C-alpha cells in the first residue's frame, strides 16, 4: 500500500481542524526553524493558532494583505476565528478581522453580511449600515440584506428612513416572510400606519406560516384602528398554525377595542395563551391585568400588574394600572405608594397628583393628602397669569402645541352641523376650548381669592334662572352634564344665581378652596359613599351636577353613541325616578367670548312607569341633547375626559 505524504501545511491545518491550537502553533514554529518558506498559507495558520491560543492581538497582527491572499483564507478565518470570537462575545476583534477581509476585497458579500451583524451588535450603526448598503448595491435583489438594513435602521433610531426604504421595496416583500415582518414594523414605527395596514392586507393569509409576520399583520391592522378586522385576520392566522406572543398580544388588544360584549373574556384568553408561551412578557402581564381590571376582577389583575411593574419598573402605564387596581381592591395605602411612584416618574402630571391625594385620603392619611394637594396647587399657581381675561386670550398662542388624539378630532368633525369648511381653523378653535376649560379649573383651584374675575366671563343667565325658578327644587334637582364645553364654569354660574349646589368631581376632598367646598369627591370615596352623598344632597334640596359620562373606574359600563362607545351611568336617571325629582341636561358653552348655558328639561316620569323604561327614555333624551350640543361651535367640544376616552 502506498504511503500518503502530507505537506507541512496540510499537517498544520489538520491540527487546526482538530482544535489542537498549541500543537498547530508549535508545528508552525518548528517548520520555520527547519527552513520552511514563510508562505502566506503558513503565516495564516500561525495567525489562526495564535488567536485561538488567546494571543488575539498577535494573531491579528499577522494578517497583512499578502496573508489574506492565501488559498481559502476567508473561509478559514470565518470558520476558525471569526465564528469563535463571536461566540465568545469578542466582537471588537471579530469586527477588526472582518474589516481587513473587506479591505482586501470590497465585494466580499459573506464578510459584508457578517460585518453588518457584528457592527450592529457593537452599536457602530453607521459602519454596520454601510456594510449592508454595499451588499444591496452589489445585488439589489438580496432580500435578506434588505431585511438586515431595515432592522439596523430601526435599532439605530432611524425609523423614518426605515419606513421610506420599506415603501420603496414594492411587491418583493410578499414572498419573503422575514422581510415582510420587518417592513411592517418599519412602517409602523415610522408612523405610516395606513401604509402598514395596506401592506398587511396584501399577504395571502392562507400562505402565511411565519408567526412573526402573522404578529406584524395583526399589529398593523390594530394600529390603524381596524380592531374588528384585526380580530378576524388574527383568528384565521391562529387557525392556520401561527402562534407567537406578539400575535396573541395584538389579537387580545384588538378584542379590547371592539364593541363586543365578550371582548374582555376573549382578550384574557389570548393574553393567557401568550403568557403560556412567555410568562415573563411584561406587556402581556400588563395587558391581561388591564383586561381583568376592566372586568372588575381586581384580585386577579393585581399579581399580573405587580409582575409587569417588576419586569419594567420605569414604565408608567403598567404602574398606573397597578395603582388603580389596588385602589379598586380597597388597598388604599398601597395604591397611594404606587401613585407616589408615578409622581416621581411623571411629576408634571395633574392626574397622578389628584389620584395620589385621593388614595392617601381614603387610607386615612388626610394630613399628608392635604399637604400633597396644597403643594400641587402652589406649584401651578406660580405659572398662573395675574389677570384672568388676559390669560384666557393668551391660550391662542398655545393651540398649535396642543396634541390631541386624531380620532377624537375626526369624529367631532363628522358631527359638526355648523357648516364649517376650514378644518384647520375649526381644529384651532377646538383646541382653544380644550385649553380654556383646563385653565378655568386652574383658576378655581389656584386663584381662590380672585374667582370673581372668572365670573365676569359669564353671559346673561336670566333664561337659566327663569327655567329653574319654575320648578319645585325642595326635593333637589339633578343637572346632568358631560365632559363638554367650559364645564368648570358651572360652579361659578350656580353660585352667581344663588342656587345651593353640589358637584361630583375627581378633585380630592382635602382641597382647601371655596370651589372644593361644594364637591362630592369621587377620588377618595368608593361608589357606595358617592351614591349616598349624591342622594343625601338631593334630599337636602341641593341641585346636584353629575357628568354621566364620567367614571374613574376602568370597569365602568359603555354604551354605543354615534358609531363609538362612551362610558355612561344610568344612576342619575334612576335616582330621578326613585326620588321623583326634576332633572335637566345642563352644559356651559362659549358664546362670543362669554359663557352661557344650554338647559333642557329631561323627561318627566309617567305614572307607574318602571325604572328601566324611564331610564331608557331619559338616556335617549340625554343623547339627543348631547348630539345637538356636539354639533355646535368647536370651542365647546373639550375633547378630553368622559365620553372622549374611548373614541377610536
């Protein structure tokens, strides 16, 4: 049998393949001592052996241009060195070697692709993106490279560029699931919501087998406000075999945005399935907690929301839900602690100030609650103007900075019956009205000694006075309103008319202003105590004002209204029926710079009419009055709170 004679290089590379790095290095040294020529192949073997023996800098130092021209140098370096360095998280030397390979051959596609990945992990974004862009220049049909480019652009915070690139890809996306999923994400992150939804609809659901793509499709439809479509598509994708946490997450969120009676139950089913896939998914824990909270299952919601806060301690949304769940469960001291945390995270938020003071008050910490609310009022007072009318006029300078959900403006625009045709000017006026009502509240709470200046904005109230004088107020009167118009002008008007009144409002009872003295606080009393205070005030002959669309409880019932849903309580109607007292639709409104009022008598209870029948007639009358009001001047929309919360 003939003996196979191996060359020195073959013997050394055999040692390298066996991972005998020290032996390979010694063999190189011995070969050179024995007079072997220092070929590029031998020098490459020495560089590999040095690097794998831990002498990385020395090994890389041998990789000159000539060495890199050795046969199979690229393959050997990627196999023996670069892959190992990446596995060891030694990314800098891996990037250094890849850069040397690219310099020796700028069209080296495998090295460009790998370098883009390594440089991306090092967050050397410009270099990483340049590598992938070069790949695409070499081969514009390289869809994997387009996928990598979109990912790098998104990771580096260049969502707008990623979105534009995704738009330019055309139909090539359809046949490449990974690219399709990344393109959907790029369009979504760049806020090209409709374009993302249009792309989502181009995929053949029966052919979608990639769960990441399936999740992206449902998210795109959900983000575009098409909850029912997202539900239908998501269920079909699940039935087709796709399943993934993102798919379950957005499918569950889509259910929550529908008008279905069983939306929360279905959402919880999908969130639970998502948690089965990934129990430590923070968003899934937060979502199922919210769904359980809206279903009044407070004890079930608490562990999920607590876990979401633990997993992502700096995310305010989950903490807000956790605090509200604690409050609804009657754990007021713990709720107050969480609201305090929210104040640290978002110190300028007036909502958390009120909620924290309310929870402290409910927990019995009245002094601390009062101190917190006093500090809140004092901090706002510093920025308040000294003249009410000038401050009101100055709001026009701020309207262009007001950010309100587009869906609210779109819906309100559809309701207008004023004949307005200049949408931009209509929106400016609507935003001014939004600012004006919040300014009124600030003035009432922060300028207690100068409330009379705000009263000067009231128009002639003789018609309101006449209407109220014609009824028997001895048993009390219900004035039903909503979160519309300059609603905080109401207390001023009733005081000016000399009518004894009470107001249901979220301001905590520890507030120390004349305005607060007439409040029935909903933030530091439970529903039962609020109802009792409401009824007692009526029996004492007060006119009690209630925004029937308002509810702090996330589980408050919703009803359909003009193609949307709004929170609505039949409590006012049923109380009017039970106590046999008069009720009115009442809402302040701006009229030529002054504040007037809409006052409409609500239905009178018929003899022996059931509470359900009366409550339904009352609701229809209220909605007719509300619909008519919303069609009027845009400054009277208000656009926040109550009925506006659920406009999609």
